[in-house]
């Protein structure tokens, strides 16, 4: 089964049903992949934030605080470390960079809270 899409200066473009299904499947896959990526970011962020909280020592931040410190620290490390010329490659290097960022973020937040 073919469907005519558009006619441009005598050139007719056609698409089969399979092509249309492939496009829909690709979009559904992108949505599922995005949701899975978000879930992984939350779980890894929680673990990294928890580890950073153990290293820094303090009253603890709870689950949501750990997630925010972990994800925020990852973002911070993603900008700051390359700007300083520091590159930690591989999965282990990425986890170390995330941990460094989360520790830095905890210390920044504590410094701001302490000064106000």
C-alpha cells in the first residue's frame, strides 16, 4: 500500500505504510529512551549525592536532596572540570567527576546557608 505525500514540480514522492510505521516507532523509541535516561539520572544522582553526603559529613539531605545534589553536581562538574582542562575519561571517570561536582555543590550550599 502506497500513499502519495506531495507533488513537487512533476515529482511525486510516495511512502509506504512500513515507512510511516518506522517513523512512529522511532518517535516512540525516543520517548521511551528519554524516560529511561531520566530514570537513570535520578537513580545515579541519588547514589552520587548520598556518597557525597557521606564524604562531606553533615546532617544528611534526604532522598530528594541527594538526588538534587547528585544531578546538580554532575551538571556543575560537566561545565567546570572541562573549563579547568580536567578530563576524566570512561565510566569510572564520569562517576568521579559527578562525585567531585556533588561535593563542591554541597560545600557551596553550606557556605551560602552559613553566611545568611
